[in-house]
C-alpha cells in the first residue's frame, strides 16, 4: 500500500525567523495530536539546517524545493543534493511546474537532478501535470506520461521506490481552481497504470501519488477519499499551522 503523505511546499516565502516559528508551531501541533499520515515540509534552502534541528524527524520529514543538476564545483549560487542531504533533509521536490516554466528545466536536466538526489540518499517528490491549454485539448494523459518517461522511467524498480509522484494540474496552482475529486482520481489512476506498465502492479500500488493544486482543508477530505490519491503537495495552505494541520487531519 502506498504511504499517505501531506507535504508542504513553502515556495519563496518566510524569512528565516518566520520559518523557524512556523516549523516550531507545526512541531508542537503534531506532538500534541499525532498525524495519521506522513508529513513533510519543503522549505527554502536557507531554512533547512535550522528547521532540521527544531522538528521531530519521526513525525515531520524535511525537504528542499530543488537541488542542482551538478554534483559540485564552480556553479555560483547553486545548492547540490549532497548539501541538501547534509542539513538533515530527507526529500527534495523536483520538476515543479514553476521550475520548468520560469527556469527552463528540461526533462534532461531533471533526470540529472533525480539521479544526484537518489545517489545522495534523498527521496524525490517528482511533479508532473498539464497546462490549461493541454487539458482543453485532452492531452493531459500524454503530457504526464511523457514527463515520467523523460525524467524518472530510466530508474530501476528498486530506485523508483524512492520516488513520490505529485500530480499538479498547472491550471489549478494558486489559481483557486481545483480539479474535481473525480478529475483528480481519473488522472491519478492513469498515472498508476503507467507506472504499473513500466514496473509492475506491486511497485505501482506502493507508489505515493499526491495531488497538488489549490488543495485546502475544505476539499482535502473529498480528494483523499479517492483510492488513487495518497495525499497532497500543498502550497499556500502550508504557510499557516492551522491551515496545514486541517489538511493533515483529513486523514483521520
């Protein structure tokens, strides 16, 4: 069975002091009321080392929002997978639509990042999803399949166990639009079928597939009730303890 996970993506929000406060608050809230799922927070690079000291890693996993496609060297301003791992982080988000769109991250670049992340013992939350124009042309299945094939399907079945998939309809990120629970379930089931074709039914059943795209406490229970939705990758609603915990509590 796939592990249930609620992951927060802070994006470029919260200065260091604010991030520490948020992590402390979440740690306290989950210590008082144990979650019924895996919880991960993915923070800006500058927060990782400090937040790692604050959280109870048995309850909250820590992740970065990105890593470099090179192992080390003269790449001013980049942060390597090894550096991320050294902070105590266990996860890294790769392939987010914002990285693909604004920073021109290609499937080849993402493949390099995936390989380096796994080589350094990180689990990868790998994002896939279609734009509104692609959805309008009914191309969503082809798009997500190509994104998987381009960056993660070169992995062995053993390596693939360290991949969490996050399906994000780009048209529903920060727009307030959400895929209906039925729309989300349909494509999650399709994604699982593509993984099963590649790696077999057992690996597919064990792969966590998260929904990302304007998920909040009010719609999380309906989304999480679907058989192929194993949790959420949460943006804006992960920046307040009460909002994020409301989504985590959807698993109770």
